[in-house]
C-alpha cells in the first residue's frame, strides 16, 4: 500500500472516530473541505505542515496518520 493511501485511510478513520465531518476538520485545520476530501481519496499528498495541523485537530501525533497497518503473519 502506498503511503498516500495509508495516510488517506488513517485520516478518514481518525476523523470519523473524532466525530468530525470533513467540513469541521477543514475549518479547524484552516484548509478547504474539498482538500480534505481529496486527501481522503488519495488525490493529493499533504505537506508535513498540513499533516501536523490535521493531527493537532484530531488530538493525535502526526506519525499516527502515517502508520501502516500491522502486517498479518499467518502460519
């Protein structure tokens, strides 16, 4: 999975867990709602500054938005 896809999935998951709409997150992070939508669809890659602002609004570390899912090892 590409890092942009990882970021998109994590962003959507944390936003929904926080109970925020795309518009609410965008307003709090001072970005456009359509930009949040594009990030969640992997259309754009976010700058490190935007990643940090989004994480701050979501109450998480910026690194949490870039964490890949744990790989499953099967025997």
